[in-house]
C-alpha cells in the first residue's frame, strides 16, 4: 500500500506543552524551556498503522489570541488534532471548548479525529484538573483521551499513533471521494482522497 498522508494540528493555550510534545515525537528530545511559538511550527514523522505506512505532517500552533488569524488557515484539511491542556493550569482546561470549536469549524473535515491530551502528568502534586474531569469532557464531545507527560517518549508516541489509528479506522468505514474535477498526483492527495483511490484500485 502506498504511503498515506495525515495532517495533524496541535492546539491549546500557551505554555501547555505543545512544542515539547512535537519535539519529543519528531526528535525524541525534551526541553524544560521553549521559546514561545510565533504563528506555527512544523514537524513530520513516518509511522506504521497495521500494514499501512503513514506520513504524519504536524503543525504546532501558537496559543495566543493575537495569532489566531494566522493559525486558522492551518486547520483546513486537517485529519487529526491533538487538543492539549495542562493539568496544573485550570484556565487551560476551561479554554478547551473554544479550541475544540475552532478546530471543528475551520478544519472543513466532518470526520476530524481529536485526541484530548492532559499534559504534565509528571507534576501530579500541582494538579488542579482531575482525570475524571478530562475523561468527562472527552466523553461529552466524542474525543479520544489520555494523560501523559511530554517527558515520556512512549506516551507521546502513543498519542500520535492512537489518533492515526482512529483516522485510519474512520477512512475504512467512511472513505470520501476527492473533490469533483480535481486530479491529484499521489504525493499531493489528501489522506481521505488517497485512501478512496487505493480502495478503488483493489476492486
């Protein structure tokens, strides 16, 4: 099977650990301090989902309101979303509905797969958002959910792989046609369009 392309976006308030998560996943590095993201940062990694090879293109967005006009353009065509909050920052949890609405309104993907990430689980003594609260929010909005620390490479990888598995499962169940009248080369096709084409080739 040719390589699929899944586009991800990482969203959430400033300082919840979005850039640390991206760095850990793509480079297996953790830094205690990060410069503030200006607009967006980009990373990519190849993974395997069953027998499929998947290239993840990941956009890490700035959490400040002043950058929303820039970052909104990166939502379009997104297949997966990591919605991140900090378990030691109550305001980052309370902001989740706004971030989720932003993702769903601007992605133009009715099947957008969202993983809710409760980050900084290693700081349990400073926790002000319970596991139960995170799970309840995820259940209410149909999201995947996990608690993790960006320090832990295995947990970070599981977040990205788990989201990709949900995307792949949705594509198998509901493959969508590519936009009418547009012929795309394999390397230019969206994840959903490419999956549909591959299914048809095997018929």
